[in-house]
C-alpha cells in the first residue's frame, strides 16, 4: 500500500502545531534550567555562555545544515525543516508573553517537557521534517563516512550534558537525563511505521512480525532522525 503525501496546507499546519509543542517543552526546560541534546541543547548552552536569546541561537545554529540537507537528503525535507526550526525559534521567544509560570516542579517540567517535545518531533517526522542540526549531520556522516548516526548523536549529546555542568547544578543535569529519557520513549514507542500501515498478503505479514523488535532508546532531540530519513529515501 502506497503512502499518500500530505498537501502543503497539511504540512504547514502540522509543522506549526509541532513547533508549538516543542517550543512549550523548551519553555518548561528553560524555566527550570534543564538541558536537552542536539541543536536545541547547543542553543540552550549558548544562552548561558553568551547571554543570547534561545530562539535566535537555535535559528543560527541550524543555518549551516540546510545546505547539507538540501544536497544530501531532499528539497522538501529541507524546506519543512526550515519551517519547523523557524517556528520553534519564534514561538520560544513569544510564549513568555502569553504564559507566566510562577512555580513548576523540575521533575514535572522534565517529564512533561520531554513528552511535549517528543510529540512535536513525531509530528515533524510524519511530515518529512525535523529539528535539523545534529540529526542532519549524523545522517550525512553515516551515509558518507559510515560513522554510525546513533554513536555520533550520543557523543554530541553527552558532550552537551557534560558542558552543562559548568553552568547548571549537577542535580539539574540528572533531571535533564530524565527529560531526554521521556522524550526518547515517546519517539521510540510511537515512531514505528509498520504499526500504522496495513500489510498485504500472509508472507508480508510474517515478515513484518519476524522483524519486529523491542524499541531501543537513543539520546537527545535528534534521536530516530536517521531512521526517518532512511524511510524518506526508500
């Protein structure tokens, strides 16, 4: 059964909605000085190191990766990713004007924020998009130099969390790991296309059942991007 492509209107609405989910998750993280991996984590680190706005840093960090995505992945993916990144960049700066959180438990912020970002990323994946950054680089390195995407992402995310120790308390880094766990659980348990498309024929059904494995966790905001990009190119 062939997949039907989303229309432009469907893509735009979904990506803006996904951006709102991600932006509010980041807002919760910022309110408690929590960290994440990937390009968003680099941007959060930058807010501590350079006293700049997250939205601007997140947008600037992703700029070099658009050329890579355009030439190595697809034009549609690049355009949709640009929409997603721009939406998140703008909304993270505007949410404080509409929402004022006087108190939130850090663990709740980690769990709920991680779930929100995970749901937002799922929506992006469904519409040939991503949060860009490290995930695009990981895909490129694996395709060109056979460097495992998961290994590269894990190395980057671990470095980000280690660097965070210079700016935030160690217990907040531990809570940030919980946030990453929740984020990746959402993606790992739900980003499995074989569960959502009917399989024709008994042989195909057996093949899918035979290949089914338990979900594995990755690390950071860019987890599972590599599998999504493989699906797009397949």
